[in-house]
């Protein structure tokens, strides 16, 4: 990732317009994400070993919007992002919420982070992998392996292909309307090097992401799809459609714009 990186969707204008266009009813997007955050919290409470020096890494923290959701579970937080403007907003948010004394910020790409090996109890990576160069995805996962304690947890939230393969797209405005256009891998990789107002998106199949995670020493514990967008059915007014999708292997593989992949670092792994 080049220096002076700036996230291409300034003030989330493109994403906000897409949500407004595609969510089945107002407020659904937020409700769907809250269910996923609840799953993460429950898993942390169940699996996190009690210590006097527990660490959370928010890898690609952006403006820090998720930090207040999880800070109470940890003694220390490391928040990392390559966009200096984003991380400055995150620092202001943390100060506002009163836990700046236990938060460390690093303005670097995740794969370049210089930090102690096997120091993180939990790593959270929310909607980062889908926007980075495809060659950097394995580098980031390798860094997660380096940073995670043995048996440590990794939560990845990213876009979900719903197909048997990965594919790529870009979101941008055509006049007043937001458009999502499928593109080739080469064009996707060219867009991640800082072209503003065109948001490149890598949609991962669960199979391809699972294989990569296993290659870098992680065991996938659970997979949940969410943000199940317009289906044209009467169930569009109910958040229960997320729950129904995750009870069906057929639907689980095919629906949901986003997915949560919950992982644990193998105890015996050495890299």
C-alpha cells in the first residue's frame, strides 16, 4: 500500500448511497450488523482467557467506530490504519469515550506493522480485506498469524461472494445514482492505489477465504452471512431473515452481501 493512502470513499458517501438503495427497509443494515457484533461479543466472553494484560487489535480501524463496542473487554487496544485522516478521527472518538489511556494508534498499513510476536488476544478486521491489493491479502493474514497468541481469536468481516469463486466490482456515482459494476482483477488492483470516488470491492467466497486462513495457521470456527439485501419477499421487513439464512447451508453460501468469519489460531502453528 502506498504512502499517504486515503480511503477512496470519502465520508462513506458511496457506501451510504448503496445502503439506502439496496437495504430492504430503513434501519435494516444497522440491525443486521448489530446481530453480528453481538455474536463477536458472545464469542469473546466465552473464549477469551482472563488475564491482566489482554490486548485487542483493530486492524484497519478507520474512524474507530467499533472501538467503543469492544473496549470494555480488554486492558489494552492497538488501533491500526494507513489513512492518517481516518486515524485522527478515531483518536478523537476514543478520547471522547474516555479510554484514550489504554489505546495505542499506529498509522501504518497492517502488513507493515512492527509489533511483538504473539501479543494479541483478539484481532478484529472489519471491512478491510475487500479493499486491499490481492497480493496484500496473504501478507495481512501472515501478519495476523505473527501477532495472534496461540489459541487467539480472529474475527474477519468482509464482503461475501455468494458464489463458488471470488469476484471483483467497483462502486461509484453515475450522476446522482450509485452504480456497482463488475470488473476484472487487474482493474481492481489498479484502483486500490488511491483513486478517489471509485470504491474497489473484492467479494470473497467462503471457500477461498477459508483456504487462505488455514494456510496461515487459523482454524475457522464459524461463518455467518449478514446484510441480506432485497429479495422481493414479504420477509424483507424482518431481521429474522438473517437468522433463517444462517440456519440453511444452501442460503448461507449464497446470500448476504457481507460475512463474519470467526477463527482461532492453531496452538501448534509456527511461522
